[in-house]
């Protein structure tokens, strides 16, 4: 007696049969590795809450990107730690700022082999830790911030970024950056917009990685999205597309698979998801305790993010995932 359901089970019998019918496969082509580069570091600095990830020196960054390229990783996204922070975050647009130096080095090393993406924000550069200009009353001045984002975009473009990725969630940031790029001869430079970026508790280890503490114990709930809302994410993404985004992003990933799936169904541009620092840290902590199989869980999580509809995934797992395939 065979039941109709056997038809599905028969295809699960061997690894080869399973591979033949797999609907989703993650490859290094899909992955972007987030990397940190620190201006005043003489040696790479480990980050306690992100095991295996470091704050790079310019030299160790070059080595890391060469190795990622050899592993077939398609992209890296750079975050900078300046030696000096100030109220406006002016090191973010210094032509010799830490990320601009890194961009020039990596362009010399790799040309078109790896897409070098510059995260475009101010929080790593401001002494108060916010993503924009803070007014006397403590609010964020959206429009004054846009002007600064334009300067950062031009500095990153001039230094050789393959793409800029605004992550500050200011209104109109994609349009403002697109306009600045177009007016200065960078019509060909794409923008990956952190469109649906939630005010998540899962960014904690990232703030250790970039030495950011938000002044006065503040948070970003005034400009990042409320985790309660999914339809609002569609509105955010739609606005970014209208302003000229080339890739749109949902962030974080695993707690927002519904948002990724809805965005995939609704929009036809490339869709990215950011598997963030807290998601990586939780996986690593449980694996270090022997509570889960870290490598298997990593594959399962990345597969789920792609299955939900993300075509590219920013993840701290990029390197080890590519290594386990080798
Ligand atoms: C803002 C930015 C953040 C992350 C990426 N870009 C932090 C924040 O919004 O507070 C978080 C990434 C992560 O947690 O891995 N520049």
C-alpha cells in the first residue's frame, strides 16, 4: 500500500535526491561580509560579543578581503571607527577618513572582483552616537542630516566605493544621495537602501564593534521602525524605490521573515536582508555552549532567509559559511 504522501518522502531518501529537489541553495555569491576597520588600531582587535569578528587595521582588512574574494564571497560592506568623533561626525566625509582610505586600498587590490560597499551613516562618527544632527532640544534634524549624508556619499564615491548603503533611516536620504551622486558624475553608482530597518534589540554587539554608545541611554525608536509593523515596511520600501534605490533591504532578518516575504512578493528590485550582529551572537553563544550545532544552524538560518525571498544576505557568517563549502 503506498500513500500519495510517499511521493514527497521518496525524494528525501539520499542527499543527492534531496539536492535535486532543493528549492533553495545558499552560495557565497549571495553573501556580503560586514567588516570593521579601525583608524587607531595597530593590531586587529577582537570584539567580545562577536566571536571570530575583529576591528581591522588597514592592512588586516586588505588580507581579509583577499581571502574572502578567494572564497567566492561577492561583496563586503565597510564600517569605520575613526580616531576622533565630533558632534557632526565630520570624519565620515574626510577624504582621508578611515573608510575612504580602505576603499582606495581595496579598489587597488581587487578592482571588480569583490563589490566593496560603504555603509553610509554617521553614528560611528558622532560623539553622541546618533545617526544624524542632534538639535538643542535633543531631536534629530532630518534635513540638516541629509546634507551631511550627501557629503559622505561623495567622499565614498570619490574613494572608489562600488555601492553606497545609507543606513540612517532619515526621510528622503535615498533621494538626496542620488541627487548628489548624479550631479557629481557618479550616475553609475548604485544605492543599497536599508529601507525597512527596525529599532531592534539585536544590534547590541554591533555597537560594541563600532564603539558606539547612544548619549543619555537613548535609542533609535524615533527614526527606526517599530517591530510591531509590517505594512509600514512596504511603505518605507516603496518610498526608497521611488527615490532611486537600486537594492532594498530588510533588517534584521530572522525575526522579520514575513516582511522579507511580503517585500519579495510586492517589489521586483533586488532584495537584501541583514542577518545582524545579535542574530550571529545568539547563534555563536549557543554553539559555544554545545547547545546547538553552530554550522548546521548557520546553514539553516541562511537558507531560511533566502527561502523567504532575500537574494542577498549581509552576514557575519559569510566567511565560515564559504569555508565549510570548501
Ligand atoms: C547604523 C547601523 C547599525 C547596524 C548597521 N548600520 C546600527 C544601528 O542602527 O544601531 C547594525 C548592524 C548589526 O547589528 O549587525 N550605522
